[in-house]
C-alpha cells in the first residue's frame, strides 16, 4: 500500500542532533518533494552583516530558539509559493507551541495534509552526536548543547504534544543508523 496521496507536507521534529536534517533530505529525495529548513534560513542569515544578522547570531550562538513569529515568517513564505500538487519536507518548523498552532492553521487553510515524524533520541545520544560534529555554527560545545536540550523540553515538547493532540505525530526511534531510521519512516508511510 502506498502513502496517502493527500499527504503533501511532512514535518521532521526532534531534539538537536536527532537526525532531522539527514532524514528530511533522504525522504525528500525518495518522494521527489522539496525540502525546507528554517535552521538553514537562520544559518544563512547568521553569516550576513547588519542588525538583523547580529540579532540572529546572538541568539543562535547561545543555542536559543528564534522567536516563533520569525520562524513562522520563513515557513509561511515557503508554503505560499507552493502549488497544491507540490510536496514538501520541513525541518525546524513548529518548535514552539504557538508556531505549531500557526503551522496547523496555515497547512489547514492551504489544504496541505501533513504528518509529523518525531525522531526520539536520549539526551546522552544528542551530546555524543553533537560533540562529534562541527559544521561551523559553534553548537558542538557541551554547554550550548545543554541549552538546546533545555529549550527543547521547555518549548518543543509542548509543540509536539499539540501535534499529537491533532493526531499528526508518528514517533520513530532515532538511535539506529540513518539508513535504518529511513526504512522505519518509509514503513510508517506504508511505502
């Protein structure tokens, strides 16, 4: 049985270092969907000059989440450019409850049926993974990782709980290899 053809929007959620970016890329390629990451948008902005870039850099470099209205601006802009036939895999969206509610409202209004994959990993696994990687954004520092985990518990867990209340979440074990996780996601999509 194939994936429900009405589902044209998939959201990857989980702790920092849970593999959201990797799984988003693998799934987008498999489905022929576009990929969108608010984190990528903020990382691009962080490298620029000027007041706004400085504000983004200040928050990002501390490991803090951006304001929900700012993240929402990026995903709303991306969604409004999509035709109904186009699929999209999103990462880094809905990290705060207000943003999750807005995501649901926008997707519903645009008739974009969606699913949320929650990649579940332990805090210890997050620390191990983040310390092992360096993509030049300064987030492979143990204190910043702890800030990200605190932000996750305070803001993102309630957002995921909102999506769960909508019946949209599929939880996936994020500890196996990326290939095994991808297979698990495809099985959940009945592919």
